[in-house]
C-alpha cells in the first residue's frame, strides 16, 4: 500500500476504533431486510421500524406468508413503502423456497433478490458473512472524493473498485465502517468539522486546508 493509504488507516484506526454497523439485527436475514429498507432513509428510522416489524413477524416464513396490507403500515415511515413492501415479501419468498431459508453467500445470487443492489450485497458479504468486501454508501463515496482517492465524477462502482485496489483486503470491512463514522461525525456533507479533521491535508476542498 502507499504511504497515503497507510496514514488514512492509522488515523481512522485511532479515531474510530470502535466503528461498527449501525443497523440492529439478530440474523443475516434481518440484516438483509434492514439494509434493503435503509434506501433513502436513516439507520435510526430503520432500527425503529425493524424492531416493530420483527416483533410482529419474527420469522422469514411469517413475512413470506404475510399480506401486503399487513406489512406496509410498518414500513410507511421509511418512505417508498409500497415498493419496499413488495420487495420484502418477494425477497423472503425466494430465500425461503430457493435457498431453504438461508441468505445466499454468492454475490450473483444476492443480486437476483428484489430490492437488493450492489451496495446491499457488499454489506451482506462484509457484515453478515465476514467475507472481504467494501460497501460504498453516500458517506464512503463522499469521503473518497474529498480525500482525493477518486475524482468527482467517479461512479459508486468505480469508487468501490478503486478502494479495493488502494487498500489491502484485510482492511476493507473495518475501513468501510470507519469511513461511515468519519463521514457522520467529522466530514459531514454540509458544514464539515474541518478543525477536527486529522486527514485534511489530503482534502480536495482548498478552503479546508488551512
């Protein structure tokens, strides 16, 4: 790895050594549901919704066999409730019938599930199965640009590909969480706390380098 990669790892290890997934879950299936539901909303809202949802529908079978009108009221606070309800029930049905109730471990299989995109598959692999992966959410994407790791016009997939080449595989999972914490607590989208940033020498925003 380059000196820059090593320094970023060292700083994030010191400042965010306890970084971890903010979503609450008791199984990989619950993690999958939580990540899928987190689209265009916050982890805090998802945790409230899933607590109620899984209290009423505690198993994959109960969700797969539920009616849409039974599920949708739980998901309404998250937005896109109709789409997420349809995806949740279909996803559960497929996992139950095609995969014997076990969330698949192969990325290609995960990508066939309703409502599951590339970022969600990376989260399941990294967080659920501890398989080296580097999920790129809005925070990781923003941080990668601000630290000059990728250009402003890079897509999420391009950013993911670069991060996997820039950092050694053993650091991917931990860095994913640390970059999210860094993005939420220091390098905010609006009004970043540049005075607290120990990586600002790499920042591409000129006004943040003072």
